């Protein structure tokens, strides 16, 4: 899930000056020119590929709930025109001379990150999402690092016909994987894969809980199960039980039902909480075993109130996680391909964007992920 934050402008020298980059080309996207505006075709410019860059034709772009927040200026920092989209999937059309491992015709994708400083400790550890000078996200972020350029001072996203990025931020999509379903892997799947990997669930044998069985949660259940863990799906809605069990959950807990929660108390080693609506994380702490960890993934602006007592008595932890670095994102893509983990999607055309945004604005717990079909929208 795209973090709903805005990078600051830093007074430091980019690692590559804009004058050393290639020229510009015009492309078309679908975006909004104001908060109240409707989606419409928008012309803008991207940089042509330099020696370290790759260009690709966009084929599909997943639609994340974060896109709705940005397009509607819910945080008050959206720059217009805004072309959203950070779940990009396409086919390579040009490769810079210094690029290895990619060729014209390859299936590739881009997620939430299109640039970073490449020099700080986090970047050196391939944890670009924690870049100490601020990562540049795929849209609505200032182009401060010098590896990507538009005709404005901020990025445009994947609801567009083409993209150019530095090789570092590109993910190769295996030929066996359906291209139309790949975009959500670079957002929903990596958001779940990264904490699973960090807290050793990739080795299997843990009892893992996933709170919220929507776009993020469905991928969390599938990933945790494929890694060899016992998975408990947790939802406020009893109606999600059948869906949760179908996608791999072993158990189902209704978080608003005291008896359901009690039956699963002290049972989980790790809980991934995807809920982005206001709630209290303390409601899930009784489910943790001693030394268990609750990972906050959904962004909630309202404060949480917790008692220190369960932390003392069970040595439990509450922490957070944000998407994943580029090395980890490629690992996630390869894992999904190997285990045939494919998100449930629904293809739409650009003229449907307004109605889809309206639906997502009302409710954000559906399992199906909307994906914009670029070729069908031209």
C-alpha cells in the first residue's frame, strides 16, 4: 500500500544532473486537473531513456485505494494535473547501454518507487523505501534525485501509455505470470511479503494472522500459506469467512465477536494488520502469543490507545512496515510466480475510472483489485 506521505525537497546535489539525462518525449495519461474534476486524457512529458534507463509501453496499471486519496487531494498536498498509478506492468521498448538483465520485449513492472538517492545506508541495503533523503514515489512526488524527469517538478503515474525509469527500480515479470495481474504484486503483495520475510515467516511453521480480507489481506493470506504457515484470517465481517477459507486461511476470527476472539486468544506469532479505517490495535493484542508481533500496515490517522500491561506480561511488540525495497520486490514477484499466487482482478477502461473511484471511496474491503487496461483505453 502506497504510504500517504509526501517527500520533502532536500538541499543536496543530485547524483546525476538533469543536463546529463536524455531529452524528453510526450506521452498520454488519464488524470484529474482538480479535486472536483473528472478523469480525462492528459498530455505530459517524460525523459527519454539514458544509459542506465529502460522505457516500456504500459499495458496495465492496478488501482490502489491510495490513488483515490491522492487524486481527491484528501491530504491537501496533491499537485495537479495528477496522473495516479503505482502498479505498473508493461513491455520493454528501449534499453540503455549500461543496462544488463533486461531486453526489448521483456515483461516488466514498476511499483511505488521510481527514484532514491542510491547512496545512503538504506539504499545501499536495497531498502529504498527508507531512503534517508526521501524516496521519489511513482506519482505526485518531486523529482529531486536526478534519475527521472518530467516536464513538471513532480512525477506522473501509471495511468499512462509509457514510462521510463532507472534500471534499479524495474522488476522483471516472469513470462509465466499473467501481465494483467502483475501490478498489484508491486503494491499489495510486497506490502505483505516484506514483513513476512523480516519476521521469518518465509521459513514456515508460524501461526500468522491477517487482519482485513481486502486487496492487501487476500495477498497476505495467500503468501503466508504458501510459505508453510498456519493462517488465521481476521475480519469485522462474518461474510468474509467463505472467501478467506477459499484463498487459503485455516481459521477465521470475527474481531467484533468476543467469543470468536476468545477462542483464538494466545494463538498467533505474527499479525499483519491491513486495516486503514479508524480502529484500535489493542483489540488484536489478546490474539498474540508470548513474544508475538503485531505489524501495522494500514495507515490510520487517529491515535491508538493501549495499556502497557499485555506488553509486560507477554513481551509482545507492535511495529510497522512500508512496502519493500527493490531486491525484496523482485523476490516477491518470483515467489508469486513460483507458487501461482495471482490476485483477483477486474479489468476496466479509462472511462470507468470515475465510477471505480466512487466505489472505492465508499468501501475499501473488496477482494477484487481493479486494473486499468491501457490498450483498451486508447
